[in-house]
């Protein structure tokens, strides 16, 4: 199994790890049975993602993709963040091994869920 | 500490092999001096491998791998003795090569039964006995499991098979060279060269005198017609030399590794909360420690430890081509999420007390970092 240097970097030095106590939106995807659970917390100001944090249970790819997702989303408007796809995350990481594309690359979904959670609360 | 996946060739083994690549390159089938030299070397290796397991030289068939030997021992024997019936019984924790032979035999019309193991990974003999009937052609229970290290009661399993006139095969890939083995009670036994610090690409099947198996590779009738193809002379010489060294050094090395293993298990499980030994505490190969850590995943552990120069493997789905967690851990009753967090340390000749202390010292921080990142970790462990 070969990971790109960028995947290894995000695994070793993940960006934005942690929880936001008073988060405006939270998204969680995955399942411990499958071996991956990702939670993303966002703080929203002026319709932009002002702060974002994550927690992940899973393999190296699961941790790296969540880290990269938070980096891509930080500072973006909610609409922009909603357009971030799993493929974008994989591309930014210099690619993922094919078997990891589906099982461990779920963080974009967690991000979208966090945004929808925020929007749902606002209504 | 991932010697289960691959071992270096012992330098003394390499030295024994080297002349057979260039100097003594003859074919053992030739009727001239070079052929005789090669034949003599192969026969000596056959004797060395036989001596390791208390067999006769004529009972050893060299193959390309333990996988081929499992195919030949389980598939070849079952297909040779079909008159007896149509059932075969395998333990649930056999190596994937044995399990896949079972699946192939099932497609050919055989009935396959799997004997369960208990929570410590020991085959349940009572259950095994209830699965073996008078239509059973063959029973296969490994001598020890390489992933969880549990030593199996294979001699008792052989007695159960023989009471129903079934043949008995044991896969001794992980056990040979680690613990003393006797072939008296078994009909077929699989051995691997690399697991004895010999070269990869060589294995052997012990076939008890008087028994036959249906060959899988047809040709010039080498290896008593059981396994055709010109012999891999340097590889076979290497396996022989490795078996010779194992016979001489196994007892002392086993005692040394057992002390290191127990120190590692104790050190890691005592310093890290919610870490548990997988497998049996004492019915255990000297070189194996398998420990699971709650709330984190094995591949992430492997990558973290690799950075620190510690090489290990895992039963996690994330490290498997199939994306399924280890069938061995599942057979022991572990949940998927428990199996995901398992690490396998397999010690080898190069490992010493300093290595063990280094691992014990590094593990809490590695586990702690991943647990801090995991949404499953309970508050009190963060």
C-alpha cells in the first residue's frame, strides 16, 4: 500500500484536529464496524466557515482526507464549501490508493452534513 | 517486528545456497557429475527438513511455497481419496490458502465444515469431533496460527480424524522452527522455507509413507511424481540449511523470544488502558504478540509506528485487500471494531531487549495521539 507524501504529511501532521464546543454545525459519517468514523465541527460567521475542526477514527487515508477537507473548507462560503467533492479531496492529496477511494474518503460528506445541520438549525 | 510477513535469509543459509547458482548448477535428473552433485545436495536438504519434524527423507516433497503445499496437502489428498466420502473439515482460522482450497473443493461438490475456536483462538475439539463423520475424507487443523500465535491441539485433532478413518493435514508454517513438531500423528504437514529464515519461493509437504496425493503439476515426475518440474536446487538447499539451523537453535531461541514476548505483552498492556492480548497467554508461539487497542484503527497505528522505525502488521480491514477484518479475530468472537484496532508483533532473531523496551516506551504516545483524534474515545481516556 503506497500513500502519496501529501497523504502521509496530513496523517502525521493533521490540520484542525479537535472539537468545537459551541459549534454551529456538526456532521458525522461512517461506522465503527467499517473502520471509519469522521466528525466535522464548523463555526459560521457572515455565511463563511470561520473555524472548522475534525475528529476521525480510521486508517491513515481517513485521517488525511478529513484533515485536507477541513483545510479546503476553512474560510470558504457555505455554498462554496458545499461544492467540495470527495474527488477534490483525493486530487488535493495527490491521489489515493483505489481501495481507499470509497471506504476512507467520506470527509466531504461529513462537511456537507455539518453545513446542512447549521442551515437546518437556522430555519 | 513483522517477521510473520517476511524473514531475512540467515547469512549461513545464503552461504550454503550460493554455490548452487553458479558452481553446482546441474539438474538432479542428469546422469553426469554435475547432476549427481545437485541430486546429492537436494537429498541432503530433504534429510535436514525431515529431521526437523521427525520424518523420513522420503516423506518430504518440495514445493514452491507453503501455499502450494496447503493446496497439495488438502486439495491433492482429498481428490486422491474421494472414495471415502465427500466431507472435509477445516478449522475456522486456517490460512487463506487452505480456506480457498476448501472453497474450491466445495465448488467441486465436497461438503465443507468449519470447526470453531474459543475466545482465545484454540480449536474446540468437541465441536470438531461432532463435525467429523464416516464420510469425512480429510481434516485440517493448523499447528499454530501465525496471526494470533495460538498453538493448536493438532495431535488430538489428528486422533479425532483417525477415529473416523479420515486423513489429517496440519499447516505448520508458523509453528515450524518455533516449537518442536512431530509427524507421528499426522498424515500431511505443510512447511515454509522463509519462516525458517530460508529463502522465499520454497516450501515442503510431508506426505506420510504409503499415502499419495493427486498431483497438481504434471511433467517429468520429479518429487516421486507428486510435484513435477526441475527442482529449485539453490532454494531447496537453502530450506534444508535453514531447517538444520532451526533444529540446532530452536530451543534456545524459543526461550529467548518467550521472555521478550512476555515482556512486550506485559509492558504494553499495563501501560495502556483498554489494550488487550488477543490469543492464548501461554499456548502461544514464542515470537508472537497480538494486542488490540480500543477506539483506534490498526493501519493508522502501523503508519505511526513505521515513522518510529517499528514495523508491525494488523488484522484490520484497512490493511486487507478484501477490506474485511481478519477472519481469525472474527472467529474468536471479536467485533469488527475490536478487530480493526489489533496489532501483530512477530519477533525474530534480530530483536533484542532494547527493541522491546523502545516499543514499550513509544506505544503510549502513539496510541494516545490517535485516541485524542478519535471521536469514539471516551472522555476519561483523552
